[in-house]
C-alpha cells in the first residue's frame, strides 16, 4: 500500500532495503508470523528539477545505476575511478536496537574507510546483535568504486542509490545480511521494483559466494 501511494504521488524508485525490519514487525492486514525479516522499496520525491551529476561507480553496477537514474529522471555521467588521496576518512553510525538494524554513513572517504567499516560491522554484529547493516558511500568521490569492490569481498552487496542522501550529493547503498532472504515474501507494486529486488538478491548471493 505504501509503494502504491508513493507511485501515485510521483515518487521514483531508487533502491531497496533488504531485511530492514524484524520478523515480528506488526502490520495491519498482514500475517502476524512473517517468514523472514521485512524488506522495503525506497522511493525518492524531487522538490526541484534534478541537475546532471558526475558519479563514480564500479563498472559492474553501471548498467543498473543507469537504469535507476533514468527512472529518477536525472541525467548522469560516469567519471573515471581513482584511489582516494585522503589518509583518514570519517563516518557516522546509527543503530536501531529494536530492529537489530544499523547504518554506516561515510561522510569522508579515506584510505582507512574500508578497514573502519569492517571493524564497526564486526562490533555491531557481535555486540549489538545487528542482523542487517547498510553502508552508504559518496558517489561523487573517485575512490568509491575501489571501496565498493573491497566491501563486496566481505559480503556487502549493492541495494541501490540514495539521491541527496548526504550534503555533498548522492550515495551508493550496500548491505550486509546475517541471514539470506528469499524473493517470494518480498511484495512489490511496480515492475522496476521487481527488477531491483532481483538484482539486490542476486548480488547478496554473489558476494556471499565470493567470501
């Protein structure tokens, strides 16, 4: 119902949130006992005309990212990736203990960013019992493709784009799941949402197998 409302009011799909809520989450008109953690579709609403932007993304995901920006009605160009020159990065962490969910938002990309994310993820999983963990990387940074590929080697899979999710611009969203999810319980309203769910679940499988 929420997806239908977002679509009706001009929302644009930009990603999915896999397993962002626990299995005991209660929704009216939906079975009380859920088969797995609850996933969602992420919609974005423009309040101003989108401006063309240059982003940096690993070649593997350029096709799906192109489709996302086309769906957003936003022109985009892909820049040439390059390692970051920043020695130390900065990040912020938000934890929802009730949902066993956490998000790591990278505000500045540095050479130590991947190591810091891995350390934070380990602590969140072991100490806070987080079951789903999202990482957001800045798409305007040429070093993001390298960081993305490194995180994928440790089980983080692509789930979408966050337009204006940070002050400096858009982010790529990656997610780590403790337990894999099945497609059938995830209900979508629009065909493009179905496309993104398939892509995200396939990426989860790929990064798990490569670990």
